[in-house]
C-alpha cells in the first residue's frame, strides 16, 4: 500500500509510519554489533586476552624440542584458543553478566554497554601489565594521569601487549634451559667419540622427546603457564 507523506496530513500518522519502519531496531542493532565483533574478533583476541603469551610459549616448546612442524600450527593455535578461553572465562562471565544481560534487557545504553564490557577486561590487562611498560607508554603519550584507572585504553593496550611478550620470553628462556643442556651433552659425547660430522640435533631429538614425555611436559608447562595469569 503506498504511503502518503503529504506534509499537510496528520503529523502523528507520519510518526507512526516512521516508528513502524524503524522503531523495532533492537534486533538490527544486535546483528550490527555481532558482525562488528566477529570482524574484530582476531584483533580483540590477540590484543585484549592472554592469547599472545600462550601462543608464544607453545611456539617456544616446539622450537626447544627441535621439531619445526610438530605439533602443526593448527594444533598449537587451537590449543592456545581453548587455553585462552579457560584463562579468560571469569572475565567473559563478568562481561556477560554486567554488560550483555543488562543491555539486552534495555537497562543500559550502547555506550554504557561498551564501558561496562571493558571494565573487567581493563582490570585483567592492568593486573598483567608491568609498571615499567605502563610508565613508558604514558610518557610516550605525553599526558599526566592522576591514577591508574584514568589511563585510557589506547595507552593500556600497547603496554599490555608488550608485557605479554616479555612474560612469554621469560617463560621461553626457562623452557629452553633443560633442552640446551641435553644438546650440549650430546654434542660433547659425539665430539669425544670423533663423530664430528654427525649432526648433534639428530641424536638429541629423541632424548629431548623422551625427557619431555617422562616428566609430562605438556601438563607441567600448561599448568605453570596458566598459573602466571593468577
């Protein structure tokens, strides 16, 4: 049926038409928000969670063992994702209860939803960020903030990512030590036997894998890695 938009008509009728066409926009807003979140999900996952630390540590394990393609990248990324969800579960629960539920029930606006959703994430990032990194980026921003809670997210995120890389590097250093010892022992043994042409890495690989399995390395390292977040 054609819509009469004659300006001489009833203004209330026009308002009803506009309300009918555009008033029921809650589902549309939810879809737009969902699509935006899905688009930014990889960046959000890497920048605002413990994914960076976890995937770097898992990569260190593979390199320390001397196996370049085992486990495959898909396995490491999948394991890192599920470990990230495990570590971030309390944060995601707070975001759901404090931000998503009130927003879907119409208790808060979209701006309040974003603020409430960021509060638990900011608390997590602040707990994992080194003071030196925070002070460095505050100095780079050229601003003076009265307290840590007033630091904007644009300053907090790079400080958090830098701290996560530092955490991962320290853990990777500790992981490398026992495997380097095995490489040194194997290299010294081969040299004393006159087998200088035989690559030490080829001989040490089975011993490193055996040691890793005997001490239940995956459980040991993953457990220690998760504890670094608490």
